[in-house]
C-alpha cells in the first residue's frame, strides 16, 4: 500500500505557471518580472496573478523599485518558499522513481 | 533564454489525481479500480471522472468484467499514454534539474 502517493504534493506548485516561477527563482536566486515573463511565456496579467498567489502563501517576496526612472519588480523565494519547494521537488522525484519502476 | 520551460508539460498530467493514476499504472502495468482508489485516497466519483478524462485522451483503456459475479474494472495505459507519460516525466526531470541548479 502506498497511501501517500499524491497527498503530499503541494497543490500550489501544481499549476504549471507557479512551478515555472519557482523553478526560475530556485535556479537564479532572484529574478525580475520581465525575465520570468520571457522564460515562461506568460502574459503580464497571468504572471502577476500567479506571483500574488505565491506571495500570499509566503513563498516569495516581491520588491518594487525604480531603476533609471523605470519600475522594476524583483522576485525571490523566502526561506519558507525554498523549504516548501524543495519538499515538493523531493515528492516529485519519489513519484517519478515509482513511475519509472515499471519501465524495465 | 529558456522559452520552453513549462510549455511542454502536458496539462492533462498536472492534476494530482491523474499524475497519481498514471504513476500507479506505469509502475504496476495494470491495476483495478479499488487498488488505484486506495493508493490515491480518492472517492469513487473523483477517480471515475479522472479515469474518464484519461480514457478520452486515449491514454488509458478501461476494461469492465465480472469476477465471481462482482464487477471488476481494470485499467492500463495505452501505448500512446505510455509515450505521453514518459515524455511528461522527462520534462519534469528537466525542470527539477534546473530548479536544483541553484542549490549549491
């Protein structure tokens, strides 16, 4: 029996856009709005909405400042976000390992 | 630039329940309704709905028969389902690898 196969997968990271945002932030440390947008191919509105969900969950922090009089939005993971995301990655790896068991 | 970070992730497998169903079928070859239900902790209605989505996509086939006068539902992946799921697992692994890059 394997009762916990999917229960521990954090629903917040199941949305492709949010998985993408966390992956960009995890790999780059921090990133600005435009970079994330380009990497994920999202619209402004869509990216903003997903960033807000992650911010409200306490998983990322968003800093707005002016650089050369242009607004710049920088995002980074919080320690809680990093911990939750690493836990999520581990769960994914466990599931992938199980799924690949049947390959041989 | 990495324009394809999340675009190739098959939306059908992003639902936790469907990821779980495919994982069970991939690891066990085939499985019956009750076993999948127990492994994933889903309700009958919920599991049925997700199985139907996967069947309609051509990713699994569902066989109903009577065993000792009791109905038994057996599910297995189709070749197309296996191919799509293996592709999905590869995409996930690529994303995980990228996310883990920033760990060091």
